[in-house]
């Protein structure tokens, strides 16, 4: 069940899951990356072990908090530090609200500047055609999985657009709080439901979102 939930995890876009058929590879799965058009190995058992080790709760350092934050970006900008697993919502007077996030697993990271193209409360999740082709079980949601506690997009979603077009990446909620701080998604940014609800209430459509390049962390955390 855990592997299944991970493979359709929040923001899974155009990805299919196929469990290995050999006895030696049953602990891993392969997921399809539509950007590179390649299959990439993914070990859900490792994620399971990480989740169990942390007690299936969000670690304290990823809890929402107000922090000093110096940037030339204007208030209202979202800056995502994927290395440190933090999302910053810029406030006036060199402050920011810092949220913990889960980010893309190896092979699914990305960076750049986008905007919030639209917003949705308890959004519908619809598996793309590529996912249905590789995972026929997801076909039952071809018409969309209604929003709700079991929906992989969580309580809220911010749809990220580039040059006026949907980038297929989202900032969205999750019902797996243990995954915050881990590399577990297909490139989407996941947040605790209560955190994404807070961010959603602050962010209007059109807001700038900056996703930093890997290795471009804003700071070295002290705790």
C-alpha cells in the first residue's frame, strides 16, 4: 500500500509505476520520467525506512516558523530551497514565513522561475494518459479523483505556470506528514495540509515562484 501511495503521490505527473518482475528486484520499482522519456529506478522501501525512522511525523525543524530573511525579491514572492527542503514566503522588513516541504526524488528535480497560474481547494487529481498506459489500475480515476483526505493533492494546490502555460508542477498538500523533508515526489512541492492552507490564503494568482538550482541553498541551517 505504501509503495502504491508513493507512486501516485502528490503531484505525480505523467508517471507510471511498474514493479520489477525478477526476484532480485522486487524491492524496487521503475517510474517513468516524461521529461527525459526514461525509466528511473526508485526504492520505496528506502522511503518507508526513512519514514519509520522519523516516527511518521514532520521533524521539528520543518515546522512553520517566522524567520529573518534577506532578499531583493519583493514581499509576496515564494522562494523554494530544494536542497534544504524549505519554502519561504517573503514578508516585508526582511522576514519570511518558512515552511518545510517534500521535493522531487533523484532525477525529478528542477529549477527556474514560474508563477501561480491558478489555485484550487481540495483539488481533483487526474492521472495523465501516460500513467494510465503504464498503470492500468489508475484508469478508474481517468475522469478525476474527487478532492478529499485520500486525494494525493491534499487540501490545496497552487498550479505553477511558465510563460502562460501549465508547467505540470504544483505546490500542494499531503496526507503523509512524514514525507516533509524528503525527496519523494515527481518534481512537485508538497507541504503539510495545514501549511499549504496557510500559504494558499496568502498567495494570489500571478505570484512569483523561484525554485533554486540544486547546490544553490540559501543558507546553512544551524539546527
